[in-house]
C-alpha cells in the first residue's frame, strides 16, 4: 500500500473511532444539536437560553435535554424511555394516550365533566389525545360523601351516616358558620374544592388546591399555586380577582356565604402564543377555611 493510501486509511479509521465515542463534557454538543433541533416538542414554549446541557434539565425523565443551536434549550421527548403503550408528553412525562388521533382538543372531548379536560398533544402530524385528570371532589369534610355526578353537572355532597347536615353530631362543628364580616374574614387560607388542575404548557400548567386571601389598603389578593390574582377591595361578601400574562388569563369571582366558606366560579383562558392551543376551563368551586 502506498504511503498516501495508508495515511487516508488511518484518517478514516480515526474519524470512525471518534464518532463512536460519547463526549463527557457538559458543553453544548454539536451532535445533540443535530439530533434534537427538529424534535423539540416544546419548541412553541418560551425559549430558554443556555451554555451547558445541565441548564436545560426540564425534570421530565423521558426527555433528552440539551443546549442546542443558538444556545437555546432543546427537550426532545423519547417514547422509548416510557413503558409499553405510553408516550412521552413534554411538560407532563410518560402518559397513556387515548386511542384517538387528533388535530385539536375538541376532537378529544369525551363530553364528560368528571373525567377532566382532554387535550391534544404531540408533534404536528402525529398528535394524539391525552386523557384529562379525573375531577377531585374531596371537600375535606369527613361527614360528607363526595361524588362526581354527571347528571348534576359537577360535584355532589351528601351527609354521611352518623352526621347531622354534614357535620359530626354533638361537636362544635355542628354550630352554624358565623356571619361574614369584611374586616376580619376576607383573609386567610382556604381549601379549594374541587381542585383545579391543568398540565398543558407554561402558565397553563397549575394545580390549585388552596387559595390564600390577603388584603392591602385598597386591593384584594388571592394566591393560587404560583399566581397572584388581584382585584378591588370588596365592600361586602362578593369578590372578583384576575390574573393575566402572555400565556394565560385567570378569573375567580365569588361570594362569602359565611365567615369560613365561599363559593364562586373559576375561569381560565389561554389566548397567547402556544398556549392558545390549551383548552379553556370553567368550573364552580368552593372554599373552606383551613
């Protein structure tokens, strides 16, 4: 073999060895950039800048997280990291899809309140229906039987055996709830029933099981999950607070029925950007002071 042919063979052999060796560095990997740049199911979400792969960890076990072209995070879903029959859903993780292809959430709606809100997820051309989160009707009261009633269009609460009107007989809880007083009762922490859940994307992802009411000199603040809804300071038992950002708009309007309870309506809409694909939510909710 001539010396020039020998040098060419050695160079090709070295390139082959290098291609098969994984990189140990945390620096952005050019190979990863090619692999995940077109697979990023989260590409419609707000971009995150990065300099290392570790900065792109999305805490979802079935995604490959990498710092890609332009120093932007890429989180590629890998179905093979899930159990058989499951898909990797960005922002959610491994989930069992419904046996339905879709192009919008409307195609996934099963028409039932108690099964939660179904969503259409996945890459364009291969989207599938994801089941909703079953409605949680637990009101935190051991003396009620809590069920989700499709016929009634929501949660149903019946007195449990051995209880009187939903409270244990012969205890202080049997006393009527005190009348609402604006000066003292429009503050505190309340359990929200039924809980409101969403796992779509960005600000459309939340889990609301508690609401904390706070007052300033002229405003009412209600903190749910990581969001602070604000509104005018009430002049009576009724209140109305809102929140909005580039992704979501939340609205909670209600009324204190007594010192320790309120009822209202939770509305969530998602008009902005990628969040516009998230289904809106509207539900009757109640609060019980903790």
